C-alpha cells in the first residue's frame, strides 16, 4: 500500500513538472498589430483649444515604429519610443517641443484601441499635465 502511494506521488510530481515545462515553452500569442497600423488623427483636449496630431504606425523588421506630427509646424515626424501594444492598449512616448518655452519634453501616451478608434490620455510629468486624447484611424 505504501509503495502504491509513493509511486502515485512520484507520477504526479513528474506530470506536474512536465506540465510546467510545456507551459513555459508555449509562447503567448502576439497581438494583431493590423489593428493599429496606419495613419491616425488624434485630438488632444487642451482646455480652451484642441490640438490635432497625425500619428503614423508601421511595422519594420518585426517591430512597431511610428512618428507623430503637429500640422502647424511645431514638430514634424517626431519618432515614437517605448512603443507597446498588447492587443487592446497602445502606449508610447514622444519627445517634442512643449509650451510654455518650447523646450523638448517627454510625453507619455496611453490609448485604448477600438475598431479604428482610440481614446485615452497624454501626460507630461515635468509639467504635471494630463489631457484627454480621442482619435480615429484615417488610413491603413
């Protein structure tokens, strides 16, 4: 009887170890980047005014790359950094000239992506500012 219990215990331990090993070898599915690739128009609610930005997201060499522009010439084709997309949420940083003095500051953006729509926030820690962002994809 004791031998059966020990054998059963060893068998369960081996199965548990095998299950753990297999679960570590199976990578998580990658999010569908097609959901975010293309050109986006983003509107930032800056209180008394709305700032419109153009965001372009592409895939290059298996990585997400992007750039952002402001149509009035304050900045053009500023590259995105720290881009992350989990299938539903897009996050990235941009270094762009910022009011009031035009010095370059890091703005962190977090967007929830829907069917060709985006909503979220953009924030700058140095200025202690956060603004609401809404957007739509205008081209794929």
